[in-house]
């Protein structure tokens, strides 16, 4: 682990796989069986459970809990104190460790501070979950969702700019110039 920075207060269990170039900060716990890709930045007081898979260049802010069954693809951003669940009907007296439900966060998606992601859903590529949202169902690519429960309030480009569609259903990212097309409840980049 010579090319990995980890603060002395971090706990990294034997059997955790951590890619090169990662930074792991104060009081973070990475459990055995977690897989972390290259160049990830994992903030203070983060818990990453067994079976979690993180792609490359994932940024995790302070106080985030990522439970078994969560997969985050490359370039995902997890805001401060966001949390994932992995059981639909938890009970203290009943062990349901064999019933964890997966959640997938697709490439480039952003989850805002204090958002809660209920298990069994997929957050689409480059989607943006607003701060404090409670996500209870899957979100399409490039969607902006806010509220409790989270609802689609708009669309966003890969570079993080709100998309304004013309009468033909075309929008252009202010930064990259990439064009996007909307059809129903789906947006895709026009290559």
C-alpha cells in the first residue's frame, strides 16, 4: 500500500482491496471484502462495508455510510452524510444478512449532502440527487431529483449544467457544447 495515503486513525481490514492513488482520511473504516478502484478520495468518518464495490475516481465526503450491496461506478460523487440502505424491512431481532438488496450508482452520478438512498434502485449516469432527498425509486440518466420522496425536477449535462430543451427536444451543455436529446423521460448525449 505504498502508493495509497491513509491517515493513521483509519481502519483498513485485511482483505480489503484498495487501488493505487487512493486517499483515506481520519476515522474511516474499510471492511474486508470491500473493493475500491484507483484514485478514490474517501473522507473522514466513512464506513465502507464488505462487498461494496467502488470504481475509479470516486469521491466520498465526510460521514458517509456505504453498506453491503452498493456498487458505485467510476467518477461518482457522494456528498457529506449521505447514506445507503440495504434491507427493505429491517428488524433488530431478525437477522436478514442473507437478504441484502443491491443498489447501483452509475458512472458520473452525484448524490448530495444528507440524501438517503433506499436499496434496490439504480441511479442513472450523470444523474444529480439534491441535498436531503430521499430516493425510493430508480432515476434515469442525466435526471435531477429533489425532495421527499425524490422526484425529477429537471435534467443535467455530464459537466453539471442544467439542460434547457428547445421545441425539438435538443439542449446544449454550456461548458462542453455537447448536445442532448430528450424523449419522454429519457435523455441521451448526441454523439
